[in-house]
C-alpha cells in the first residue's frame, strides 16, 4: 500500500518523491503483506546484482497539529491493487474512526472532522484496509498506524492551590521565606517551551519578592512591624514560554499576615490613678481596675500585676483578668472611714512572656501609683460583743435582770441607740430588753426542762436613721433547780407465781428525774407508810438508784387475791428533796415449773350443778325466743305492697345513714349543693295558702319588708331557706299521705376546726350544756349559736 500526507509541507515533499519512484519501479508494495519495498539506492550494499532485497518497514506513526482546522486530507492511503476503476474500497477503523477521522472510500483520503486536543487525547490508533467493493473481501491485509497530536501552546499556567494564605513573624530579617507557590501548565512539557513556567510578582513590592523558577516568596524588607501594618496581599504571575513574549500567563493572590512577637513592653497610660469607694464596700469586692497598654496581642500581651508597696498592708490585693488583661484591685479587709480615710498603692505590670531577641527594646514592665479614697457612709450600730452569754436560774421571778448588751454608732454623729428583741427568736416572749439601757430581763416564768438554752437576736436601731440596724446574739442558759420529783422509769408489769417462795425477788425498779443536778442523781426507795409493815412484800434499796421487791411469804393464790397494789416512795437528793409515791401492781399468775406465767388475774367461780327447775326455766326462755324470731320472719314475708307503686313514689332527697360524718358543702355525692344555693325560687301561684303552719323562725320581719336573701348573712340565709322549704312542704296539696323527711344541712366551708357534728345531732334531745362553746373563740361561734342557750325560738330547743 502506498500512502501520502496532505496539508504538511514535509509530507507533500515526501509524496512528490515517492510517486516518481513508484512509476520507475524503484519502490514497490507487496500486495500480500502491505509492506513498503525500499529501493536499492537507499541501500549502501553493491548495486550490481539487479534484484530487490525485501525487508519490513513499519510506517505506523504520523503527526497532526493540535487544533488543526484545514480542509486538505491529513493522509492519503492508496493500494497497488487499486487500478482506478472503482473496484477497490477503503475502510478505516479504530479509535475515533467515523467520529473524529473519516476516510474517502474511493480515494483513500483521511480527514479530521473535529479539532484535536492533545490535553484530552495525545494519540489515536487506527486500522486501514482495502476491500473489494462488490464482495467486501480484503484485497490486502489490514494495516495499523498511530496518529499523534502535536502540541501547541494553548493552555495557560494555573495555580491549583491558590489563593494562598501565609504568615511570617514581624521583625523578620531580609529574605525570610514566606511561602512557595506552584503553577501547572497542561501543555506537553517534552515538546518546546509551552509548559516551562517562570514566576514574577505583580503587586506586593517592595515588601516581598518571588524566585522566578521555584516560586518561593521571601521578605524584601527587614523589620516589618505588625503594629504598623499586619497584612499584605500579593499578586503572583506564572507565565509559560519561559516568560517570552507570546506566552500565556495565570495569576493568584497570596495574603501574607505578619504574626505577632513580643516587641512592645507594657505601659500605663497614666502615672497616677485615683478611686473613691464607700466604707461599706464588702470584703472581696472590686475596688478598681487598671490596665497597662501593650501593642502586642495574644500571649505576648499577657502580663502580671503586683502591689510593690503601700500604706495599707494586707488591705488590698491585685490580680489579672485573663480575658481583658486588666489589673483588678480586690478589698481584703473591711474599710473604716473613721480609722483611715485613704490609701496609696504602687503597682507594677510586667509582661509574662518575654522574648530574649527583643530585650533591647525593654524593659518589659511599668509602674504607676493608685490612691484609694474611702467615702464615709451611715453605718449600722455595732455591738461591743457580737456574742453575749448569760445565765439565769429557772426559778427566777418575772422581771429579774439577766444581763446587759451594749452597742454604739460607729459614725462621727454617734447617734443614740434603741434595743429590741427579734421575736422570731423568742416566740413565747420569755424575755424583754430595755430599749435604752439594753438590760435583758425575764417576762415569763422559765422552765429548764422545757427549754434549757435560749438564743436571742438583739436589734440595735439607730435613733436618727431607723433603717440602720445592727444585730447581736445573746445566749441565755437556764440553770436547773430541783423542781421535779422522781418517778418510775417505766410502767412496770410485775407477775407473781403462786408457788413463789418467801424472800424471792419478783421485780427490780428504777427511777427517773427531769432535773439534772451537777453531782448526778441519787434516789432513795421505801414502801409507803401504810404498807410498810405488810406481811406479803418488802422492799430493798440497792443503793445504786434501783430497788428490789421481795416476797415475805409463799402460798399466794389467785382465788384469794389476784392483784396486789404496792405504793413505793421515791425520794431524790436535791435541796430541798422531792418525793413521789408510785404504785406497783403485782398480779398473781399460774406458772409452769420453769416460772413462766400461764394465766394471770381472777378465777371465775363455777357451781357444781344446776337444779332441774333452773334448767327448765332456761329451756323455756330459749323456746320463747325462737318462736318470736319465727313470727317476725313470717310477718316480714307477708308484708303488703305499699299503697303507691314503686314507680309512682315521690322522688326526694334520700338520707342513707352510715354512722359517719359527711363531707359538708364539698360533698357532692349525696346531693347537689348548687340546688341548695339557688335561692331564687319560682313559686307556684296554685299552691294553697289557706293553711299556714305555725312554725317559728329565727328572724321576724314585717310581711311588707321581708329582705331578700342576698342582703342577709350567710348563716341566716340558709336558716331562712330551710324554714321556707318546711313551710312549702306542710302546705303542699300534692304531698303524699305519709310523713316525709326533708333534710337541709350546711356546715359551712373552710373551717379550720373541720366538722364537729353529724346530721343526727341536729335532732337529738340532750341536756348537755354547750355554753362553754362561746369561750372558744370566733372559730366556734356558729356552734355556740346553734347549741347554746336561746330565747326559745330555736328549732333545736
């Protein structure tokens, strides 16, 4: 197969040379192999043997320019079999065949239908073949060749990582590296200078520079100060073709931030500061805040404050506010204008993190003076002794002086003081205090056994300004006296077996006394005088605040006497001595052999037998009772039906008695209280009025001037309402011919004493005198009105 390339000068020249050689049979193509036969002129061997030496020559690579848009064919394929009579057809296959590359089936011309982009695909592999047009059978083998796209400079450099952010410490020396930038060119780096990039700085001079080949950005000026300018924006350009004219370029931005170093010492803006605080300022409060200015930031601006000297040692302290780097002056002790009215302090501020590279710019500390002036305020009175302790005997008479408290006005006005007791600490008002002198005295008799220690809060009130109140604590201890007699320690239950022998201990007793003598208790036991010489029991004092009860004899019998009561006299060792008589009950019991009581108390006497007459009488009574029970049961079964059928019965409020107390007004289970409270009753004009019940009422009103229910007191409203309902029931012509009970009761609401009566108590006759209810206060006034003595008009009388 022969081939030629159109559109390229070198290819055309080659084609012009090959065609004459082919015509002179110097270069031939083997139809069976498709290989080109090289002429002997190109072989350095001898030319005398006029025969051709056949060798294979691979013609499988061609070049086409990127972005080529010409109309001339890229390649021309021609077969020796093709005689130009149209019997041979050329076929193209492989990458991009028919989509990018097409072949003229008649002439073998290959054309490109699209622009080729080397960056998208650098080469294409195609196969060409000549086939018979009629049979589609190949007339020679398929040949494969490669079309390479030759690069042109059609891509500018790009910064894939841009824009850049970088930082460099301030005050850095000249040439300090900041950051390295890199641009990428998509063109072929192996062909020409299309991908060879150089860097330059467009914006950012004279502060920074960039190395043309590496893209490293460096500082171009020394000692750049962040406090003057902390940020720079650079424009870096990358240009291909080694920066020559006609090359493509791309740019990116680089933001360079100067990072801080500690190159600025702290400085106070003033050499003297003055502050005024009230003397009532609480301890640990902030007195003032001062700050030393530092142009640095972050850890380079951190500083520590300290009080170098001052005339108030221990009065103040200074700390650093970590958020604002302020020096916070704190009060450590209470202020007193009358004692000292001003303080002078000398304060130093020092950088916490000092950079040794910049010590020449120091010193990195500064001092200032602070004057604190104390302002006078009206203070509350102050007790000379905040905690006073006093003692008083529990038998002290009312009005006895216990002690004296004292307070004074700390201000220069020295106002008079009035004293009072905080009654929340003396609820029962056992004590009084003299408003002027502060003397505390008893107001009630004291009982050490009820309360042995009283903690009182005493108020000292300034006379000129009652809002100024001082507080003091007074602890009053009540001393004990012997005012309580000893008694049994517990309620003893003494059991005595019938077979107990004489001299046996049946009970050991002890005593208790509410008093607490300083030397401890000592009790003396003895039998009371009336039984001291009895023949049954004796008492032995054990001298250890206990005593033993012993039997004098044996042979105790429950039938003779089941219980013995033994009075025991107990005397304490107080001055004067007090005594009490306590009764010890001894029960005689039937015991087993181990002394365990089986049964105690009296034994019922039973006769040996009953006479025949007694038995007959008992039997007759039993028979009579059985007959009465049978008659009652029979009568109940034969009870007649009521005159009025069940469904015709009058539906009224029913009372179900459970022998318990109702819930009062809040109980809505039995009946609806809303109905009871609905006093606006619509009366039936057809009701008979010719019969008026002679029923008394609590209040008598003229018929023309009867007040409305709304104008009456609450309790009177319900009484009148009930009597009106009773009247209506008596004169109702439609009422059934039997007695009907209608009960309306109202206990009231919200009583602190709860309910004290039942519905049954309203109609119970009793001779009980309830006049004492009037003395119980206003909470029992309603009960006193209901159950107390009345003038005879009460319905309950």
